[in-house]
């Protein structure tokens, strides 16, 4: 394998790692948003959480 092929392989690997990092970042942001919403529900709805909210829907 020559240097040009090595650069292509490392470039593809870097793109894959960057993509995975982006996905993880999105999941972390969504988790923080859900935690904030959970805290808001606990404060404003007298201790009712998402579980109780979903029980009402069903």
C-alpha cells in the first residue's frame, strides 16, 4: 500500500469518526433537553413526570 492509499484510508476513517462524533453530540443535546423538560415538569406539575404524562395519554 502506498502513501496515497494510506491517506485515503485515514481520510475515510476520519470522516467516519467525525460523523459518529456528530451523532453522539446530537444525542447528548437531546438528553439535556429531555432532562430540562423533566425538571420543568417536576417543578410546575406538582411532581408529575413524563411517566405520569404518558399514563394519561394511554
